[in-house]
C-alpha cells in the first residue's frame, strides 16, 4: 500500500478515538422554534491561537513514520480539531502552503470536522479573488454534499468558476438536485475522465436521479462509433433506467471486449444492483454476456 495513503488512514483512524465533544454536531432545527443563521466564526483566544499555529506547523512539516508509529501530522489534525471553528479562517488561507508539502488532504480532514454545513456560507464569504482554486474546490464539494436549501443557487454561481475541479463538484451537486442544465457538462466529464478515474466517478455520481439522460444515452448507444457507444454504456451504468435495459442487448452480443464489458457492468449495476467488474477473464466475460442476454 502507498505509504502516504497508509499514513492518511492512520490519521483518520486516530481521529475516531477523539472525544466526541471535539467534533461539531449539526444543529437540530426541529429542537428550536427559530434557528438564527450565524454570521461569523468564533474568535480565538491567545492560547487557542497558539494551539492552532502549532497544529498547522505539525500538519505542514510534521514527521510521519508508519513503522515506528510516529505521526506528528495526526497530532496536528487532532489539535486543530480541538481548537474548533475559530481555526477555520486560518485553515482556508493555509491551503497553498500545505500544497508545498502535499498535506492539503490532512487539512481537509480537520475542516470536515470543524466546519459545519450550517456555516458554509461564512466560509465562502471569507473567499475573494486571491483565494486559490483549491479552497473553492473544497468548499464546493461540501456544498454539493450538503442539504442546505441554498445549495443550488451557490453551485449554479460557482459552476462558472474557471477551474475544472470546482466545476466538477458543482456539476455533481446540481445533478444530484435534478438540474438538467449541467447534463452536457456531466457527459463531458464522464467522457474525458472515465479511463483514469472510473472508480471515483462511480462513487461521486452514485445515487443520482436515473432517467435524467435517457435521450442522450439512447442516442449514443445507437451510433456505429465505438467510442461514442462506449460512452453511452458508461452513462447508462451511472444514469440509465432498468426499464430501458433492452438497449444493452446489441453490445452484450458485440465481439468487442470493451463494449461487452461496458454492457455487462451496466446490467449488473442498473438491473441487478451489483458492483461493476474491473478485469474479468475472457471466459467470465462470455458467460456473463450470454447470461444477461437472456435477461434483457
């Protein structure tokens, strides 16, 4: 296993052992007659500010030694979480410096704990023209996954942001909310990123509204162009309808391995609710194709 990935897992696991009061909890609106929206984060006292700066130094430059169970970065993340929401502004302005040592991921672990969905608007208001795209990417990923009523508005505005990563999260967030205005952008994402990021795309676009791309999928599935048809199969796997599975038959019967695997995976995910296959043997491929031909 990659050492950096292993160290990140250690950080995540160690955070699970922290006292629960260190982690922010979502407000229960039903328990309040009226929820007043907060306008700024808590101000840190001198001692808390010192702890925050120590935490950031540990995250940026701390030693990670998996073999000897030394992980100063993990200590930094835990310390930052203990400081709480008052550390959020400094965290946001620390993204660039953390990029130099490839420690941004650890910064987001802390932010995931101390930045509540109810406070996303405050974090966004701290951004300006000089704010790096990485900060907007993180915040839009949080807006995309939040249940806030104003999410669609915020995501629509930032969809115009000149960053593919920011646009990516805006697209998946808007699509999750049934906004078909970003369908074309989504198709382009699947087309250009599938080869290198198929597993991440499957994760990020799971649970989306099926049927939102039915006409586009059918159009691509009926073309003689192999590349376009393969894209249609990937789109069917992510967004296709079970009732339309009959259009997969021609590709299940195709001699092209990629098309046949794409059709099998579309059947497995959409029809059977199973996980897609990654590298089946040729024998398995033929057997599964014949099996699904009897089902669709």
